[in-house]
């Protein structure tokens, strides 16, 4: 499996400012994409720098 990127927004913030972001991803069966059940990791990436990792479990 190869990593996939989903861009949320282009936002400019000042140093020490905080920002709350959310993104919903639809895990829908399609003919062009397969869903793989089990544990998956989601990693935040800002300006090319990888950050926090969260784990999700997909059951189909």
C-alpha cells in the first residue's frame, strides 16, 4: 500500500496561533477503490513535516 494525501485547506496562521481543523472522509464501496478492513493510520502533515498519528479501525 502507498500513502495517500488529502488536502484540507491552504491556511496562513501566525506563530503561536492555534487552529482547529476537521475533515470527514467517506469510506464508500466503489468499482475503482477497494476498502481494506483492519487498522489504518492517519498522519497529520504540515508544510511537508509529518506530525501526530491517529489509528482508526475500518470494518466492512
